[in-house]
C-alpha cells in the first residue's frame, strides 16, 4: 500500500465512527454523512449515498472547472451498469430474500444502492443513479470513492463476540475470517490483488445477488486492456515497480557502503529520475526480460558529497567528471560480485550497470555546476564592454545551458515531487499511462508534448479533482486540454502545496506581462515558475491547436457512447477510434512497406485480432532507452531523417509504440498553394527505397474535396 498503515487505520476509524445508513423521513434517501474537509477537501454537496434527481456540482473551485460541463462520466469515480430485464428481475428476487423492500424500479435502485453502500462501507462517499431515458432497460449507478480508503486491501470488522459481529459475518458469509491484530480478534475481510473496489463489487454482485459477469459492467476498468502487456509477461505493474525500486535501493546501499576510502568522493545515494520508478511509462519495468538488447535503461542520478575542488572551467570540469566515472566503474567491478552486477560500463557522464540480470541502471553524474559553467562558456576575458559580455551570456544561455539546467536541476526536483504524488494516489500512475497511450495513438507524444509535461498536466488533475479511478482522471485530462485557454491563462501545478495565493497571483501577473515571449502551453510549478522549460520547444501554436481538437473529439466520443440508446458501452475495442486520429486530418500519410515491429503497448496490437499472438523478443523495439541498441525502433530513425530534411515545411508524426504509418502536417506558413505530389516525391527520395509503400494525400487547397484523397504508389 502507498500509505502508512497507521494513517489508514486512523482515517478509517474516524470515518467508520460516523458511517451508518440513515433513512430520512421526508426524502426517503439513504445517505452517508459527508466527509470532513480535511479528509476530502475537493468534495461538495451533502455527501449523500444515493441522490435520485440531482447530479453533484463541479469538483473544486478552479477557474477551468467553472466552465466544465457536469457530465456523468466526469463527476463519478466508478460507474456500474447492470443491463437486461432478466437481470433486473433476478436482482429483485435476490434483494427481497435479503429483506430489502422492492416493488418497482425506483425501489429496486434504492435497495441496490443501499446494499452496495453497506458493502463498500468507508470506500464510497456517494452512489447516484443516472436519470436519462437511454437507460430504461438497465441501471446505471455512479459511485464516488473516498481517496484515503478505497484502495485498502484489509477491512477490519467488529470484535469477535460483539453483538454486531454476527450481523457482519452473516452479510459477508464465506468471505469474513477471524484475524488477530493489535491484541484483538476481529472479523476481517482480505481482498487480494489490486483494484480492490472492483473486487468488492464483483463479490457482492456474483456471490450475494447471483449476477453473471456478462450481465453487468464496471465502466472504470473498460480501458484497462490498453495498458496491459502481452500475455507472456505476467508481471503486475505494482509488483514490477516495487521490484525496480527495491533493486535501486539495494544498489544504492552497496554504493554507499563503499565509502570515501576507495573513491575521491563518497556516494551518498541514488536519486530515481526515470519515469519507470513512479509508474509513468507504458512499458513495465523489466519488460525486456533477461535479453540485454531488449532491456530498458532507467536513469538515476548519483548524489555525491559536497566538494569545492571541481574545476571552474567547462572543459576541465567535464574531463574530471569522466575520470571520476572511470574510477567509479573500476571500484564497482572490484567491490561488487558478478552475481550482483553482471555488467558495468563506464560512460562519459555516468556508469551503466546491469543489476542482478533484471534491471539496467544508468548512474548519471549530474552536477548542477555544469549548467552554470556552460552558461559562462561563451565569455572570454578579452571582451571589453559589459554589453558584449551580456550578449554572449544570453547566447550561451539559450543553447546548451538551458538543456543542462533542465536535465540537471529541474528534472531531479520534479522527479521527487511527482514520485511523492504517485505514492499518495495509487491510480495516478495508471492515469498517466492512459494519457500517454492516447497521445501516442494520435502521434503527438514527444512531438507535440513531452512525457514529463504530460505528467504535470495529470498532476494538476490529481491535485485539483482527486480522481479515484484512472478513467475519470483520463477524462478530466481530456477536459483540461479541450477547455483550458492556454493563450490567456497559465496552468499552475501546485506540487506539495508549495505555492501560496500570493505566489500564484505573481505567476499570473508575470504571465500576462511576458505573454508574447512565453511558450504556447505555459505550465508553472514550484520548481519552474517563470519559464515553463518543459514546453519551451513544443508544442507550438499549431500543434497545440491540434492537440485540443483531438481532446474535444475524444471526449465527445466517450460521452456519446455512454448516452447511446443502444447501450454501446465503453470498451477497449469499441473506443479504439478515440485513440486514433482520422486519416483525413493529416495532409498526407506515409504507409510503411515492411510492417514495423510492434511493441507490447502498441494500439494496433490491441485493436487487431490477428496481432493478439505474442511477438518474438528480437522483433520488439526498444523504446525510451538511454542507449541505442540493435532493437531500436527504425521508424523513429526514419522520422528523424525526414524531419532533418523537410522539417522547415512539415511535421512528421509517428506512434513510437507501434504504428504502421507516418502522418504529415504542413506548417501553417506552407499550407497554401503547396503541390503535395511534388512534396511526396521529395519525401520518398529522403526515405530511401523499400521503406514506404505508398503515400496517401489529402489536399486541402481551395476548391479541393477533402474526402477525395489521392494515393501515390511508391
């Protein structure tokens, strides 16, 4: 679990003390007392368990949420859909046997909500039915969860022998067991595995009410197959991340034990920087197995003791850093056994270590002083005036030093804050992976927006709305992209609540003053308040507009599916279109001749039935690695080649997790009057023979029919 057990027990004890079903005399609604603001500060309303006629208001008081619609999908963490008249009759019979008064549809919904509320106990704060004519043949219940207790794997009931213990054991017949904890014997429920709320609802509907799996659906888990690795990989995300962090902790302790006797400077620890340490990557840790060429490399920073003996010039500083890495690799080979570190390679700025043949770590020697030295590298002692020195300083600051400042200063600070946020919210990492999958499907990941910027956007959603399910967090992410006015408002991510109201007002004032010189998407955080270094290079205005259009289209597709009279529910297969852009939304598509090797997280692999079989490890591309390997995705190399040759006139987009084509978008200043046929010939010449099968053109000039797409055989 991600919280301390004592904190969970205290929160659960305080909540259970006031959790009793109470029936109001006038309204006949079953309610749960509302949570205190300190427990769930973003909830609003009266905290009722079931509300028949009203939909809860928007969550939070943020300016962006004030313009958001009160969609049923966006206001509930968990949505349960029970369909079929025969199923409803079966539920009525089962609830009547348990003493629930059921006479009509309204009483059936009320009895079902009351029964689920008793089963979920402190996990749920509100259960609300959907009131639309489209659901006349089924029951749709929206459930809001308590962010402190919904993931708890153990529920402690009354003490053994207490008057309420018999009722508890009768309700949980076959599930309750006696366990000794804290000097007391209590009735206890143990839920093994992840997604505990889903397991509780499954147990209630199947064991108590006699429903079969096909008679109901839990909507929040319908998109989960898009995040699952291939069947041959049985590792669960939580266990894989735990194993990765445990390996890093073991390696850190072994390096710390070396001390300063064998090294010029002792190692104080390792800072986890790679997104895999916080579960924010599409490929699970240890995905490549024991094949070295397929293993992902996870970057972490060496934390050394302070020293004032480093050179003050950039060239000698980097030479000294390389010598330190060589000495560190030599010491590790002599102090660590081959069982622990099977491979140790010294690099220019770090050491590559294969730890216990499971994980590969890149131990980077990241010293913030290097960024300051690179900023001063353009200055020379022969400059006469201060103005010339200032111009050289600005010129040096805009190139290498900014990149170093981002990698050596901003990235470690953000990695620690985001890792703490993930540990507090168990579904946050799954939300990030779902957003990354959506961006990769639209060929916008690492082209229109960086993965770390996506984590900040998801962090804003987690802080402001506290979603307790990955689907709701993903939909709120789409809502944020679709509705936020990035041209006039900054997006302030208050990590660790480090920004006060005065700080946020200062950021907004500085944003309005310097808007022309700031990126199109401005994201401010405590570690970067004025520059938004994560979005300086991308996205620009054109790609940001496309990103927002794709988000609006996907959000509309989700809401339309849910409100369909034929109950076309959300699923990984039916919603694959929401994860892909329409072909005619591009100016051209380059269809690749040889089928590129699909990684395990490719959307095409999950959408097509013929691709469900396992791929050979040698055919799977390595994605997100620090080092190029024989399995590197050749499509990315092709995109880089096309961008280098024709990047001034067009954008070349591709799905880095498996796609069969490269999308081409003409830049705004080149969109009018461009002969796409001539451009296609130039693209084919740059790509080389045998890589592109055909080029599909979508002319958008005046008088041209957008639907009449041309096709040129390569």
